[in-house]
C-alpha cells in the first residue's frame, strides 16, 4: 500500500460506515492487500510565532473539511436530559484547534439547561490549561491529545489520584495541526506488507514489554533475499512530543508499564521531515501524522493483536475507529475516585457522549464522531 494511497482512499464512505455501524468485532479478513499510487500531500510548514500567538488569542484557523464525511453510528445513545434544574457557571480551557467545536457544544447544551453556563477563554492552549487544572484554577480543560506525563504526575502529586480524562471526539483524518491519525511507513522499495504492534515494540523500544526479542534486521520481519541481512534504520520524533507520546502509550507501553525508546533511533526534533528521511533511506522506517506524508513512502497496515486483520490508515478505517492508531480529543477534570462528578459537568459529558453531542462533531466536519463502543467506554468512566 503506497504512500499516499491513504490520501485518496475515500470511495463510498457513507455507505460503508452505515453497514459497519454497530460493532467493530469482525471476522479475520483474508483478502490480499491492494496498493494505490497517489500523489504525496503538499508539504506543511510549522506555524510562525505570530500564527501561534493568534491561535492562543482566537483559536487556530481550521482547514477545509474532507469532501466526504462519515455518518453517525446509529447505535449511539440518544441524550436524555435530566428533569431536575441544573445551575452554575464553570470555567475551562481548550486547545486552539478545539475552540470552535467546544463552543458549539456549549451552545447546544444550553438549549437543554439554560441556567448552566460553561465557558472557555484565551489563551487557547491545552498545555497551559492542564497546568491551570492542576492549580485548581479551572473546572475542566479540553486537550487535543493525551495529557503530558508531567501534567498527570503534577496532578497526582497534588491530589493523590489521576485526573479524569474522557474521550469526547475522534481526531481528524489528515488535517495538519488537528490531531491527524498516525501511520508507520517505509521506503517505497520495501516489500513488507504489514507490521504488528509486537514487532514495532521489538524494533523501537528498549523495554520490550510485549515480550519480543529485539528486531534489528529486515529478515527478522520475514523479508528474504537481499533484504534479509539489511539493518533496520529507525526514525522517530524526539520526546516530548504528542506524536511520540501517543505511539509510546499505544505501542510501547503495556498496562502500567511505560515503554522506553531505543537510544539509536534517528530522532527528529519535529515531525515535518520524517517522511522525506524515510523516502531517502532504502532501509528506513518511521512514523508521523498522515498530514505530513509529503514524500514517496509506503504506508504499512498495522496489526494490533495477534490474528487480527491488518488495518491500513484509510479514511474509512479511521472513521470507523477500526484503525488502531486513530486519535482522540479529551475532556479533563478533577473527579476523586468513588465520588460523583458535579451534576452539571456530568450532564454535559453525557450530552457530548450521545447522538446529539456527536452530531455537533459531524456538523463541524473537522473531527470524526465517536463510535458507539467508544461512547460506551467514555460513559463508563463517569462511574454510572
């Protein structure tokens, strides 16, 4: 499956989503993989300092939506507003790329509970909001990624427990800066057709929490002929970075065992050059967000668990949440274990985690609505 094949694989998405609606559990798919050859994406450039400041002041300017959009999972629960009157004002923060979506949620929620007010204010930056949450100056913070380990540690050091982090939407598919899905890829000459989380852990980690022996040659991944004894050249993103933290958590870490990177990885300070590095290195492998696939590389389908069907990062698979390296946005707040969340915040989260709340996501058309199983998992975190 060649680069960039992911860029344009958007055929008949709506019908496919409707068919696959309720459950993600499917029999193993034994069909062979198909390779698509399409142009690489336009190269993105980092924000200027002024653009970053403007994003903190007013929210980041969002890209145009994808031409096709998913449909809501029909198994999403309907919102059933509480009958009792809810009141109160709650102050929060949000990442610059979430400002518009969050304010749309607030606006819709107020139609159900007009005497409850939720607000966010600048600076719009998830990292700053997380710090204020630890200080106790905010009631909640929306972050377009997982919280930093230091943020979680700081919170736990102060309160004795972790913050409550509830997924509230999918990320985007390939929008620069808006939590795009992550892909692993190799040089276009590489014959590999799939790769498992166990193999990635054996390649990239020093901890090997998944139990595999270190992988250093392409022959260790089943390649033969002239590839068998060739060394694997690893490219990655230097910690700390939201992309590397996501891969660390999803692939290298198991349970409460945090994965650590190998020391000989060719780390890049930022995500922008990784695709070009792999494109120029016949024996290279790297990862980045799909929005950064601006060079001729070959994207590899991944296998999360033994026996599972390899999942390529197509738009359809990301929208269905079957691609295991799709990302999520989070609502973070302070909820002590065994104690209920404030009724108004609890009600707001139940609205967001409903058909009506995810319709707001779909209407904005930048982020991908959650599937029913994701909503169910999120609601379970609320303790009811």
